[in-house]
C-alpha cells in the first residue's frame, strides 16, 4: 500500500451511504477507511448520488418552466427505501424519504433458504454453523434473479460445500410456491407494500403525481415487487436505470464535478445531514443558492425530518468504538497479508494438481471406475472456493495422489488394450531387443500390404511396450497399396451445456476419409487402418495421447466425427491444437492439423435440413431447413469434398431468408443427377457447416 500512498492521497473519493446510517456510524466508517491508509472521503446519501447520475444532464437541458417528479423504490441488501425528488432547470429538490430496516433482498434469500430446508433436512437453519450458512445464502443469491423474474417455473439449484464431507446438494424451487409464501408473509409483502403506500400518501397529500418510477437494487427485478409498486403508485415502472451500478455512477460523477469545479453545489442545510464533506470540499461545495451554469441540490424541510426520523441511534462511547474499529482494521490488514501468501501457495498447488489431472486423463491405465472418480475432482478443482482454501486443496491433492497410485498399479500389471508379455510370446514371430539397440529385420512372409509386429524391450521388469513400432512390407504389386486420405474437418457448434457457473460450448469436428481398397478383399487380406486425434501438433504422437475417432462406412468412404469442449481448445498452449491422423502403416498415413482459431471461428454455425419429396424420375428434391445466420447454401460433388483441391461448389441460395427467432429458415428445390452422392454445405465467410449427404436414386439419406 505504501508504494501507492502518494497516488491515493491525490484521490478525492465520494462514497454513497444508506440514509439509515446515523452520524456516528458515518464517523466510524470514516475512521475505518483512514485506518486502511486510504484518502479521506466525502459521503453522500445514496438517493443524492442516484439523482445526479440519473438527472444531471436532464436538469441542464430542461426548460425553465418544466419539472419532473421522480419516485425511486430501492430494495437494498437489508433495507427497503422510497425516495421522491423533483427535477427542474439546474436544480434537484428532495421532497420525501422513507426507509425500512431489516427487510430487503436478503429477506427473499432467506425465504429461498427455508424452501431448501424443507427439501433437505440436513440444512437446518438452526443447526448450521455460520460459515456454511453464509455460503448457502451466497449460492442462493446467484439463483434469486432467475427465480424472482418468473422466467421459468422451476429453478434447479446446486449447492456446493454447504454440508460436511464436501457433499453437494441439489434442490428444485418452484416459482408459484415462492410467490405464495412471499405474499402470505406479512413481514415481507406487507412491509414492502406499506413502504410504497406511505410514498403514495405523501404524493397525494401534496397534490403531486409520479412522472417516472425508477426501481433500484438487484431485487427490484422481481416482478412481484414491481407489481406492488405499480398498484400503489398507479404508474408504469421505468427500467432505464442500471439497477446495480447507477448509484456508483453517481458517486463518480460527483467526484468529477467537485474536483473540476463544474458548478455542482449543495444546499447548506444538507451539510452534516445528507452530505458529509471533508478537506477542501467542506467549505466550497455548500451554498445558499445555485451557482451559475451548474446544478444545485436542495431539499424541503419535510425531507430532512424524514431522514432524521429513520436513522439508527447514535453510537454510545463513540471514542471506544472508534478505537475498536481501528484495531479490527489492523488485524484485517495482517490477515489479508497472510491470505495473500496462502493464496499464492494454494494457486501453485492447484496448477501442479491440474497438470497431474491432465496426465491422468490420457493415461492408458485409467479405468472407467477411476475416470468416474476423477470427474468430481475436476469439478471441485474448477470451483472458486478451492482457489484459496488450503484444507480443501489438501484433500483434493490426497484424492488425486490416490488415483495416481491406482493407475500406476494398473499400468504395472496390466497394459490396458495392449496384450501382456505372455500373450505376445504366444503370437509367434517376435523379437526381443535392448532399448538402445538399432536393428534391421529380414523375414519371409506371404502377407502383402502392411503387417504389425510386437516388439519387446528389456526393462527391469518384463513390460510389454507393444504397438510403439510398425514394420511395413512392400507388397509385390503396387496396386495392393491402400491410399489413405482425409478431408479437412468441418467444425460445428453442437450447443451449450449449462453448468453451475458457466456454459460450456461443445464443438463437433466432422470429416471424411477414403481408403482405396483392392478389387478383391478377402478375410485374410483386410486393410489395416487406425484413425485417431490428439491435442498435439507433433508427428508421430505418443500412443498414450491418442484419442480414437468414431467412424462408419458409407460405400467406400469412411465418415468420422468427434466432439471437443471449449476447455479442450482454449486451455491448450499450442496454436495447432488438434492433430488428426489416418494411419495404415508407418509410411502410409495422412495427417490434418486444426488450429485453435479454425475451431473457434466456426463456433456458432450450424446447418440443419430435412430432405423431402424426392422425385426419382425428375431427380428433384425439396430441402427445408435453417442456418444460425444468413449464409450461402452450396451443393458439392462427392469427389470435390474428399480431394485436397479447392472444392467445386454450386451456389444454390444466398442472402437473407425467413427469420424465425435467431435462425434463418429456407426452402430449396434442387435438381440433382442420378447415381450420385451429393453433399450440401452452408458457408458463412470461411466457416463451413458440417456436410449433409443424400443418395437420391436409392432414397438413402444420411446426416452426420
């Protein structure tokens, strides 16, 4: 903090405070700020900060005879207030204020907690310790916005780390049930309604009418609170203000206007009551009348009485309380330093743990049971609570180390899909060599094409390192070779998988492979080919890093596809993140490298279509479908999509089409030639959708 002290001293912060704070509360707050070494602030009541954010430019531009009455219901964390002020040319006048303590956004969270308790007896609000209870309320706060707006009928809530033993809780909260409970609880609905009624009564008694009603506070997004405001005040609610940031914006505007001396002045009656200035501001910002060209903030006497009547009681023994505040701040500063050191250590442990988990994921000794054990570890590792909690990190390290031990034990005695040493020795022709030896093999075989041999390496224990080497025998006839080719992958976004914290986009990579078969393929002479992908641009790639690719045959072509998550792509350091290979032998293979940019540029593009009304005689069909954005629809021949050449594509449709929400709907009538497999692709810029193919004469349609 010392290195920034000079900069901090030059700052002139303005901080908004709730109207309910007493003068002694404000002085204690100021003492705490100064104890942190921060500059001396100026405090203003939150309604004043909002008024200058919302109405400053309006006041500068209004006609001299115009005025506007603004009513501001504010549902804060633990209070509910209603303020009324009037906007005029170069003037803001506060007329009325009421504030109710003990009811606010947190009350709605408590109501959600009661509903959770009914579904999960272990979450007894009376028996829970304070820290887990606060974590429970904090996680419910994140779902409150969804529940209170009534957009969905049922809201699923996943509660993490609120029970002992790291057990998670999943509950479902119903919107109608929540609303009924709210209206049946007079300590909530009744208090909210009385606060708005009092403001309505004030307006009526003074012959005023609300020109605009502006809700503040995140909880005022609740439709049932807005309904109460509309019913009592008889006007529409304006959602033009930023509920969460408008007051902070007002603080920044006040700070700027005062620092630059832009004509902002406060009525002297507000001094020490609604505006608590300090330093150079204390003398020059208060005035008895407006400054020319600026904005003057004033109030009626009735407003001052309202503010005074709703304040907390003054603190007794203020000097003793002040000393206690200063000591508490010093302890917090020391605790913060300790927490920072702990955070750095835990962050380093977490980084090392992520690397171990990444290696575990590709380990050939990882069984399906181990993989299921690893999933909750990965989930917990992604939660913010584990970033700074050393005890939780220690427990995660223990779980991962135990998994590593299990996997190493499996790898020691079982080589996964590879055969054991005994099985290899029984297969016939094999060679035993030392790992540092180089060797050349000559053998007689009637096999043509490629042949896979197992190789055993001498190690302290007889481990089988099979499938690490491939040996190729040149066939007597060149025609017996099997050409291997892969098309460039076409990337498609499959959608979003919603998690507790964020959405994870899924990408599908679709591509095709062609293997030229001999005219006669017998059971004894089947071509061998393996297709896999990995997250490394290296060629060749270690077998442990390979991921097999799903395939299916369509005539002589093989269709391949696999899916990646967003995390698969963005967390990798290499720019060339996906390496795809079709390998028949060591010398007969084909590789495709996909970059991170190629994957992510096509992240939100999908072609879907249905092929209908195929007329075999006329070779015409009707295609109906949609694309996620305006795109061109192309017809591509079977040969061009599989070659490494620039495809010859016939443009069938381009431009805007019928808009249905976020999709674009189209209908095409297409003529195609007989006995031809035709592919249809949508393209937007350099981004291609996955291909859809059709074999018209046989009415065999396929979609990848």
